[in-house]
């Protein structure tokens, strides 16, 4: 059973049809910071940690 992440802030989650389907909506100020230049270093750090775990666990879907 898949679980939903209530903190997921993709732009698609601001679409009314998806909000109805998921029965939830992000607040107007919530945005995805992944592509924000101010967070470039943090994103690289987190991607590195993720890749390390994927390799350690034999995840075939490495980034």
C-alpha cells in the first residue's frame, strides 16, 4: 500500500483536479525548493546521500 506524503509540494499538487483526487491541497505559500538556486548545495548533498543509500541497498533505480 502506497502512502501519500502530505508535505509533497510539487507544482502539480496545486492543480485543482489533483487536489480533489488527493483530498488535500498545499497552502498557497508552499513551493518545491529543489530548483531554487539558493538550495543548490543542499540538493547536491541530499542527492549524494540518497545515491549512497541506493548503492548500499542495491537499488536498481539509482539517480
